[in-house]
C-alpha cells in the first residue's frame, strides 16, 4: 500500500524496537536522513530502552571477553563513511593495462558464461558468512540476514576477495570485501553494475574489509565490477576491473 | 548484583572521566585499551539483553561476540550527534540477537506453526516483564504506567524479536495499529522514565 509513505514517521517506535522488516528498515533509515524529528525521537527511544536493558544486566563469562579480544586482534576499525576524508595509505596498485574504457567490463560480461560455472552460489544458511563478515556495515547486515539472501564470491586480481549478497525480497544488493589492497591515494574503488551493453555506477567500497549496499540495481545486470577511479568517482569506468562477480540468472 | 556488576578484570586502567562516547571514538583510532574498557562497562547490559531475546546462553554469547566485533570494526562510523554510545552499542547487540531469532523462526516454520508457540506466551507476557524487573522500581513503575496492550507490544517486538508484521498477525490487529501502538508505548515509557529520574 502506498499510504505507508504518508505516515512513515510512525515507524520510529518500531524502528527503535527493531521490529521492521529489512526493506522497511532501509526505507526508514533513508527517511531519518531527512527528518530531524524522527532522529530526535529515535535517539530518545534508544536512551529509554537502554535504561530498561540495564535493569536486567548480567555479567558474561570471562572467557567470552578473551574470545572477543582475540576476534579483533587482526581487525582494524573501518574508516568513517565520509568519502572526502584524506587517504592515509599510499600503496600503489599495479597499473592495469590501459584499454578502452567500458570495453573491459563489457568483455567481463561476455565471458560470464564461463565465470558463472565457477561461481559459488548457495541459498540461505548464512550463519558462517554472517559471522565471517561481521565487519560489514549495519545496512549490509540487513541484506545479509534477509531470509532469501543469496551469495556469490570471487577473488580480486590484486588480492583479497569480494562477496556479493542479494536479497530479492528487499531488491537490494550488497558488496562485502575482504582483504582488498588499500585504496591508493587520490583514488577510490568504484563499483559498477554491468548489464548487457551498459555499465552503470553502483557505489563505492573501501579497501580492506568493508561493506556497502549498492545503488540502482538494473534488471539486466549480469555482473558487478570494481575499478580504481579518481577520487569522487567517474561516470564510466576508466580502468580494468580488478574484481568481477557474476550475477546468475534468477 | 546483576545491576551493579563488579569489574572482573581490575588490571585495566579505568579513567573515570572517559565517557562511553570518548571510548568509542578512541576505538575508531585503533585503541584496544578503550575497547576493553568499553566491553567491561557495557557487556553486562548487552549480555542481559541478548539472553532475554535468545533465551539460550550459547546463542547469547555468540551474538555478543559477533556484536562486539562489529562494534570494534564500525566504531569509526559512530556519530555522537545521533545516539549515545550505550544506545548505539545496544542497538547492534539487539539486531544481532533478533537476526538470529528470525533466522531460526524461518528455519522452524516448516516444523512448527507460529501460533502455537505464542498463544502460550501471550497470557503471561505482562506478568513476566514486571516480574523480571521486580527489584527495579524505576523501570517497574515506568512499565506499569503503560497499558497492558502497550506492554505487550514492547515485549513481543523488543524481547521476542517479532517484526511489526508478525505482531499484527499474532494479535490479529491491523498493521497500522501495531505501528502506532509501538510508538505510543515507547513514548510513554520514555516519558515515565524521564519523570522518575
Ligand atoms: Zn519523520
């Protein structure tokens, strides 16, 4: 129903209680960006719930602390979401062969028949992936934990790997990366949806371990590709993809 | 005892002046000491919450571990203008716990019908909430100021991990009613807690 939009403000309570479905939650989070009243309300609701929670506090076993600390030893906190923060790492990627623009990704799309066969697809039972990818952003977690989430993984030519998660019910596609080389100074990693004959921007992803929900998923997309682009991104890719993940037919 | 957990690892320094917000921002700089401190302060509340939702120690511990690893890696994305550190952390913990509950619901659905499980839960929901917090006057008083239906909405969503759609189906009331009831309930709770500070 479309009257959902008319009273989206009333979702603040359900949102604070985590009672929204993943799609609704994402929609309300977009609303929050624009609605100060709901932001204030959600903040105060969270504080009220914290008080209730504290009343049932219980000390977890000591070994859990050790295991949590062991879990973060190799993990560096993700950088803030803002993309205009200065890159502090200077590790040059191998300069890829300069080939004509979109052609590279179009080629990637063309050879997908082969790639598809080698792509590991499976349905649900996400526990292990979810815990491995717990570093991913919260909005990515929404896609990851959708009951109908499906996963595809591919290795990047420059090291590390990417995992694409899509949830048909929410219409969302997330990309989670693991061990990618740091983004070179002055550059950004830009993600693309590769369709039959078109390549459209899909967002950005950080180096290392990161996650992002992609934007503008076209119906005819057959793959996503990631390229190194000048900071701020490009309207069309200007280098070869170093990571390509095939989207199988539904 | 439960509400005043003694620090279990007295070895770590505990600068009393550092707020949880400060600690979280130091985590974002890679300060593991700040993380240890934050864990010590907030894990009892977080664990109690995970236990409440998952009703199983092992599941609750898994959820807590995943949540705190996520808290560490995402600390750079915390924005103190949007929420208190405590609330931000509890939100992550709660989502982990609820995600787990919902996955298991999906897995169980073939075997067990929804209704049977909750029919039994329904009648003592209110009593249970009040009972659990029997020693905690402030919260008990705030909760008891809610209507039974408001308490039920809070309980089903926050502690049992039902979505608003599931709550509507379970109680056989319109979704719109559930939405407003949840918001009214939590507004009332907030108001009561503020009034009794
Ligand atoms: Zn609003």
